[in-house]
């Protein structure tokens, strides 16, 4: 699910995201999806049991924050 969310965000963002590349020229910030979201890196995190980036948020919400 996280992969699909990032893919959709990439497609929405890729249409507009540009940076300067000389006088009166622009180029895309992310030339491909892998630069935006490293799927293999995320899979490795899950397989090796690394903590989610939202783990602290979940704990905070459990305490009533």
C-alpha cells in the first residue's frame, strides 16, 4: 500500500516539479521513480525489522497526544 501511495504522489508531483538548468531552462527534479522512492530500500527495511518512520507518532497518539 505504501508503494502505491508513493507512486501516486510521484505521478502527481512529477508533472510540476522542475528546477533551473541554465538561463530560461528547467529540468525535472526526479528523472525517474526510483530517485523519488527507493522500493528495494523500503523492502529491506521491512525484512530486517527496522522501525517504521511512524513508530514514534503511533506511541505519541496512544498516550493521548
